[in-house]
C-alpha cells in the first residue's frame, strides 16, 4: 500500500497519506459510452442528475482547486469540510454513472477528473482516525483517485481534447514534488517505511501522466533496502536498471538484495550478474558478485578466474588477495582429498602467496593471519597422513620433519591473529593444539590459562 507523507505544517513533516496499490498497476480502459438521444426524456433526466451532482462537487471543491497546497492553510478545518461535501456530491454522481452511463464523453471526463482529484485530496488530508477506513478499502480508493484520473486522460486522448489533461498533469507534478520532498525528509529521519511509501507515491503520480520518475524509483528502492523489504527493493532496483538510471549501481544493489532475499548467492541473482556484465563488463562490483556466486556453488576454478579479473582492476585491494588465498586454499584441500597431492602443492603455494600479499597490503588483517595459520596446520595434517602410509624410513622422516616445520610456520601467524583478536577462542584453541604437538609446554600453559579466563 502506497502512502504519501502528510502536510500539516511546512516543516516537511508531511502528514497526509495517499494509498496506492503496491502490486496492481492501474490500467487505462476505454469506457464504452452509450449514445443517448434527447427524445429519451427519462434518460435525459438521469443524465442531468449526474451532471448536476458533478457540478455541485466542482463548486464545493473550487476553493481547494485554486490552491493545491490548501492543507497547510486549513487552520479551522473549513476547507476540509468543503472537501467532504465535494466527495459526497461526486459519490452521488458516480453511483448514477456506474448504474448507467448516459454522459457525453466530455461530461464523463469531467466526472472522472473531479472524482480523481477529490479522492486524492481526501486521502492526502487523512488523519490517523481515517487510516483504518483507507486501509480497509484500499483498492476502492486506488481506483477512485489515480484510476479515475487515468481514465479521464484516456477519454480525452480518444476525443483529441484537453479540458482536464493539462490540469491533471499540473496536479501530478505538484503532488509528485511534495511527495518526493516528503520522502527525502522521512528518509533522513530514518523513517524508511513512510519514505518508501512517499517515493512510490511519486512514481505512480508520474505514471498517471505517462512519465517515468527515475529519481523516485531509485529512492523507493533505497528505502525498501533500508527496511529490508527485499521484494520491493528488487522491484525498484530492477526498474532503475531497466531505465538506465544509475545502472551499474542499480545492478549491484539488485544482485545484493536478491542474495539477501534468498539467503546467499542464488541463480536468480546470477541472471542479473550476467545482464549487468553485458552492459558493464569492467564493473568491479559485478565481477566480485560473480566470484561470490561461483565460490558458493563450489566452482572454485571459475571463482578464481573472476577474482583474477578483479585484481587486474584493483591490484592493491587486500580483500581480493585474501580471497585468492581462500580460493587456492580450497582447491588445495580438494586435490588432497582426490589424492592428487602434487597438484595440491601447486595450489598451496598460490594460497600462501595470496594470504601473504593481503597481509603485506594490510598489516592488521586478522583474518588473513588466521587463515594462513590454519592453512599451515592443515598442510601439516596432510603430510602426517601421507607419512603414515610410507614404508621407506628416510622418506617417512622427511615428511614428518616437513609436517613439523609447517606447524612452526603456523605459530607466528596465529599469534599475530591472537594479538589482533585477543578474545577469539578458535585462534587460542588451535595454538594450544600446536603447542601440545610441538611440546612447547610454557606456551601451552599460557594459552590454556587464557582459554580458562574466557570460560573455555
């Protein structure tokens, strides 16, 4: 449900609420009009009643029509009373119109014009006591306001006339501006729900007059994203991308929100990654999203290729080199499991290079220190496993020595990780295990005391 922010005082704490449908787009319909002759006296009387009540509605609405910002000036509520009177009259006219349309097209357009703007103002001026009624009858109010105005324009386009279309366009321009300003104010106040409704209202105001509000579309997407309404964030970032507004950023945000909706990288998001890369093949954000997708699917070779492409774009980004380390780390583990230990060794070297490069660029990169320490520990485990199957004593001792060296290599990186993250239990537990295996009793006791202090 779309709501415009409401105006009570010009502090941009807009307090009016306009409800529009979130999902259902108002469609233009050509209304079939009956051909009535003046000889049919009964129908002429019926027609006169519709026209009279429309005129009464127009007369009651006149003080409001001349001032689009009347809500800010209605201190004593007299203008709101005029609006209610106008609504009662237009409801009478519309009830007869629905029963049997005997109006000429210009009179039909007039009825729909006044019905649309009266209902719009009625919703915009709603206070909290009226909201339950508006929410309960959301579709009715949607159709009565924007639906009527859309039909009015369609009739005039068919007839080649402009008695009301220009007035509708002017009204929509004013209300769009108010709604957009209100949305910005609400967004800055971190009221993202009502900011979204205001921006979506601006979008639909422009749709009535056949325009696309790129700024409101993008802001609606941002507001939906902030309140974690991923469906609407996806909807509006997709629209933003389709109209080529902030396209590269829109694609990245579209992908990000799709992943959040699905709990991680998804095939749905990958479709948007491909679309985005077709338009922006050198966009770093899209390359990273591609990497994350492949990595989540276990396609490490493809992930590594995407990451290598990213590093070309930004060679001094420590996170890229860290992820190179992670990717080759996983590839090495995969090859060890397959028994392809020589290939694993090649990947192991690249993993070490990736982690060390990340540390070189960012010396306080705790995760890079930790991962490198874990990697050395894992390689030690693999060598010990290989050694257990060897019968050649010399080769056995060589493997065991290498395994011990890997454990010693792990220590400085894990100690640095602990220095940067002193309360990280996993780092301390791994250090404790390594100190035990290397028979480093003093170090073992220190770590054991630290774990006890942390409740372990």
